[in-house]
């Protein structure tokens, strides 16, 4: 019992000690944070005589005081010029070392600071390393950041050109400055690092700390400078800081050509606007100020919609109405997501010292997000909220949140509008707001949104600034545009790199283009886009009824575009019943196509203008495709079809590669049949409308009855001609398409089986053995050629160790013997099993057979070597024939074995021929004539192989056994074996009928190309409707 009491007390004391230790740890951490805020790198002493000192707790190794030249580990650093000093040397530094001047009427000169150069610094004169060694070695300019040796300084001009930022920093002529706004407390202290980095490369007046002054003061000061041509404002912070700077810019009266353009350097969490513009979700680590300025020089200014949010609510007793106004850049929401933001905001401001940092912010968001979603504090929101889009009431389903979006990103990178279904794409400068639910569910787009909170208090946020809003009316209207920079990567994301056009959509476009030879036709492309790769996938089309039938342009009405959007939504509804991979890619209208009959495929000025309007109003990835039809090559007279996908910019267009995606299934699907039927009705409806308009517009006069009759007859004949031309345009591409599909249809089983047989036989065992045997025997022949020049006698040892051609000949002949046997076996199996021989000789069994063959051959060669080494000193000729190297009795036994194998091969071939003659009914019963031709081909091939086996294998080994004269042996036997190796390709060609057919087609193509080059081809019956190129 005492032991248990001791353990209990010990456990209790351990728990108490652990709790006290954890509490002490957090108290010490909070105390250190408070001390760091007041005296570490974030604290700054008041500015003294130009220098802006910062207390640094610990320098990196290798820093020296710029006054006393002693090594320094703790001291002060100037944010402007970069000198470091001890605390005791600060006054001397103020008196003896000059800092950057805010204003100077003279030319800007280099401000050289000795020592403390960055790692891997290179002299700008001699391009050698500098700053190496102890003490204050070499120099660095505080303006242009160039480094130089002390001896090279006199070779540098005294005037500073500011290097790569000469037009972004202080300059007397044509100044286009970058003004940096940052809060030193933003992003857990990352704002201070941004201020420090840009103070090094820019004029200190261009860098403003928002914790000390408002952005309006700095902008007003720079607005008074007359030499400024254009200003760039770089805002380092979150979305709220960007909105603050936008409001400050709008409060100042700017000349039209000097209104600043804003760039974003994201700090902290969230940063949805920065994500949309391509600047990332946050910045951390070392700040490369020069690299950021270089990115700004390559960025592109775009327009950003700004919205005015007016909140009107009654005061107590309902006597007066109060009105509050906010500016919105990103989004507004009412409901559960605003509740999460509100709880996070309140908790973070209650303990700002402890709850700081990205990880802690994300943890708080996750905690409150999980809690609020599970508790469902905003359930039945549709009972307390009324929504109007462009003064039209919208009936809301059961929901917990309503989100009004101006940019695609929401909630730290989520893209709810792209996750929803229906509606056009979302843009940041289209003057429209996207309204949806938090699930998400697309409600619509509008230029004016009104939300009425009826009888309760609900959480609400605008651009991440939350509060709780009572009964009120929230009106969102367009305020104007702001100019903001988008990164080069973001602009490339909107550029289309490739278009994948399905074969069905290509066929419908082709038929539509060939249906009218005189006027241009037009349609819309339906599919989906991949923003990561910049690819457009076209899966369907919608043909449009032309507003005006003209030969040089096409026009469509907004109603037709709405019909196409509705059709895409209906396709999405159909896709909802399919698998998950299809549902993840909702289709929409992504482009348009039109035809160019009898003219080139390149877009005209009207085409470029129309494409630009579509890209700006609908989607930056909007694609256009042009089909040039009814064109004939002047030299050859061949009809040509050309197509071009393009996007436009201000001064022209650029082409986009088009890939036609083939369809694997030969059958025509229901959607393609539907589009062809709709296209037929559309073409005939257009022709009927044109005929009726011509008849109605004709002035019938009784005095001109004969003329009226002739005109009516002419219109009827014109209508008939156009209808026949339309039918011809329909039939030709469709017939070519169906003909191509019939080649791969299921009713041609024998052709498919034979093609499969010829394709699979390329991986057969005989192919492997034939290739290896040819290579080995080639090496053998080369060695024999060089050894025939030597006439001295060799020993068996020399033949085995110095000349390996005997081994190569053994390997080659063994491989050919096995190859001929397996060749016939594969062909017979392929014939009777309709191409199923690849199951018998698949890749695994092929490797097994090859390994077995090499093992048998290796054992045979090892045995021959062992026998030959029994009499190593016996003299033989330079050719080192095996008959001379091994025992004659053993050699004759080997020869008899090879000859017996040859006879067995002949017997097998004869049995195969007898089997072919006996078995007339095979599984190839669909096409009898093809079966008989196949049997005759196999029979002829086997007869040829029997002849070659007898002449090139059995006869040489018989001579080896009979002849004893070496000269007669070498003059008869070796040529026969060489003929065996030489005739192997011929045997392989004869025994493969499909390979023979391919060779025949190849030579026909060569002949056709030669005839075409001489201009002797007969091109009278050209199939114009078929796409040749």
C-alpha cells in the first residue's frame, strides 16, 4: 500500500512540475517576444544626421566595424547605406561617414562603403572575386550595389547610373520611380525585411513605413515632383493593405498620364488578389529587391474592378437610417465563412503577441472553420436574407453563406466559381460580380447586387475585414477601375499554348464549312480549358444562324450566345450521370470558328478585332479557329483544306498549334448525330429565309409580269443550286469519315486479326534470334576476312584465346537453326489462331526461350573449349576451324546432331504442309477467298524454307562428314553456310505475307512520289471534300 501511495504522489508531483515548466516556457517566450519588439531587429532608434540605425543582436561571422575596423558581433547597422558599427562608435560614424542623401541638385555620384561585402562578390572592373580576407577589404556602392577593388576604383566613372534600376530610383531626367509601402510588423516581421532591402537599392524617400505614416503623405510628396513621368506603387502586405493604398490613390488628384499603377508583394496569409495576379500566396525568407524590381519591369498592367459597398441600416427605435460605405476589391460574403473570419479576427487581436505567424494563423483558421461548420451557426440563412441581381429577385435554396466575388480566388486560394456549374468565365475587369453560395453553387453575374438582412444579426466581411451586421440593406455598385500589375507568369497563364480538337467536333466544323461555298459560316466551340498547361480541349460545337449572309464577315446576336451557354449547361447535366473524371471537367463555351471559302486561312483585320473583343469581354483564353475551304493548289490542282487556331492582341495575332484527337471507338455517338442533324436544319433554314426575303423584297408590278416571272424562276433555280451545293458539302466529308471508320469496324474480323498478327509478330522469338544471329555472323565474317591473309600455322591455344570467331560462328549457326524452326511454328500458329500466337510467345516467354537458348549454347561452347584444351599444342591453320580444334570423333558426332536436326525440321515442315492440305475448314470462315489465299501463301513459304534448309544446312553438314580435303571443304561448305546467312532476310520476307505487302506498298509510294515530282500524275478525279493535308 505504501508503494502505491509513493507512486501516486510522485505522479502528481511530476504532473505539477510538467505544468509549471510548460507555463514558464510560454511566459519566457512572450517576454522574449516583447523584448525583441522593443530592442531587436524590429526596433529602430530615431534617425540621426542621415543614418537610419537598426540594433542587430548578432551579426554573421566576418563583419567588421566601419569605424574601428574590429570584428563585430553585436551593434548597429544603417538601413540606408549599409555600414555597421559598434554602439560606442556610433557618434564617430555619424561625423565621419556620410549616408545616402534624400535630395541632391548635382549629379548622383557613387557612395563607396568599405568592407562587409556580400558573399561571392565580383569586381565590376576586372571581374575577379573581391571582399575576401580579414578586415574592411574592397568597396561597395550604396546606390548601384556595384563592388570593386581598391585599386580598380579609379577606373570607374564617379557618376552613378544606378545600374539596372536607373529608371526606378532617384534620377534627374525622366524619373519613373517605384514607391514601396510596407508595414514593418506585417507577416511576423517580414515587412521590416522588405523595408530594409528596398532602402538599400532605392532612395530612402521612396520607401515608406506604413506603421509610421499613411500612404497618402508619401504619394502627395511624390506627386509634387514635376520630373515624374509614371509612378509604380509596390505594396508589401495583404489584401487589406492593398485596398488602403488604392483608397489613398483615389483621394489625390492625379494628371491622367501620371496615375500610379500598383504592384503587390504578398506578406502574411490569404493574399487572394496576389494569387490571381500571379505574385504567389506569400513571401518569406531573403528579400531580393533587385530581382523584384526586375520582375516589375517585365510585368503587364491590367485593370481591376473596384466596387462601392453601401450598408444602410436603421438606428434604434427605427427613426433614422445610418449609412456606411466600403470599397471592395476581392469579395464580400455573408454567412459561415464571414463567421470564421470574425472569430479568427477577434482571437488574434486579443493576443497579438502570441498569436502571430503564418502557421498560427492557419491553425486558428482551421480551428474556427471546423468549429463553425460543425456547429452550423448560420444554418437556414436563406430565411433571413433576400438577394437581388440587377433589381431582379433571386430565390435562394437552403444555404449557410452567400459570396459575392470580384476575383476568382476566395478563402486563401479556393476558386468557387470554377468549381460551380453554368455561367460564363470570371474576369477581374468585366464590370460584373459573380454571386454564389459557399458550397459552391453559381447564382449568376450582375452589375448591381443587393442583399437585405431582414431580422437578425449576421457575420459579414469585405476583403477579409469582418464585423457583425444587423438588419440592413447592402448595395454593391461599380465604383471604377484601378491599374495593377500582373506578373508575366499570370499573363502567360491566360495564353493558349495548344488546342485539342476532337475528331467529332472537327468533322462537324468541316461539314459546316463545306456546306456554303460563297459565304462565311460561324459556330461556337464547347469544351474546357486547362489554365496550368494553357490547353483548350474542344469536345463539341454549336452552329449559329447568321445574322447577315456576307462573303467577308459573319455576325451573331447575344441571343445565340445565350443559347450556346444553355446548351453547354445541358451537356453538364448529362455528364453528371457519368463517371467522376467527366464531372470534374464541366464544359462551357471556350471559342468560336468560322470559314474562309476561296481565301487564305489567315485572320483578317475584322477577325482580329472580333477575337480581341471576345478575349476582353468573355475569357482571356478564348480561342478562334478558321477553316479555309474550296482552295486548289495552283501547281498540282489538288484541293486543300487548311485550318488555323489563333488568338489576337493589339497589333496582330499569333497562331496556336491544333491537335486532332482521334476517336478510338468506330461507332458514331449520339451527340455527333445530333449536331449533324441540327446543322442540316440550320443550313436549310438559312437558305429558306434568304429565298423568302428575296421574294418578299421584290417589287411585283403588273406591268412587269414577265420580268417578275423570270426573277422568281431565277430565285427558285438559285435556291435549288444552293441546296444541292449544301448537300454536296455535307455528303463528301461525311462519306470520307464513314469510309475511314469502316476500315476499323467490327465486321472485318479477318483483316483485323491478320493485321494484329503482323503487328504482334514483330515481337516474336524468331525476330530476336534473327537480329542477334545476323550481328554475330557479321562479326564472324569480318574476322575470317582478316585471318585469310595469314598462312602460318597456329596452335589450338591461339585459336581459343586470341581468335574468338570460332565461338561466334557456333553461336550464330545455333541461333539460325533455332530461328528457322520457331519461324515456321509462329507462322502456323498465327494462321490457325487468328493472331493469338502472341499469347503463346508473349514477351515473358520470349525472354525465357532466349535465356534457355543462350544457356544451351553456352554449355555447348564450354564443352568444346574443354575438349580442345586437352590438346592445346596441336598445330592448326589460321582459320581455326572447329574440325581442326576438337577431336574428330566428337566433331563428327556434332555434325550428325546438326544434320538430324535439319532432317527433323524438314519432316516438321512436310507435316505442316500435309496438315494444310488436309484441313480446309479453319476458323477463318467469314471470307473464304482470303482463307485460301492465306493457305497457299503459307504452303509456298514453307516449301521455300524446306529448300533453303536442305541446301544451306543439311548439305553443308553432309559435306563436313564426307569430305576430308580441307581445300574442297572450304570451297564448298563455307559458301553454302554464307548463303544460309545471306538468304535469311529473303526467307523472313517470303514467309511473312503482311511484311511482303508492306514492302510492296512502300515501293509504290516511292514510285508515286517520283511520278509526282515529274508532274505525270492524273489528278482529274480529285476528291475535293476530303481533307488532304
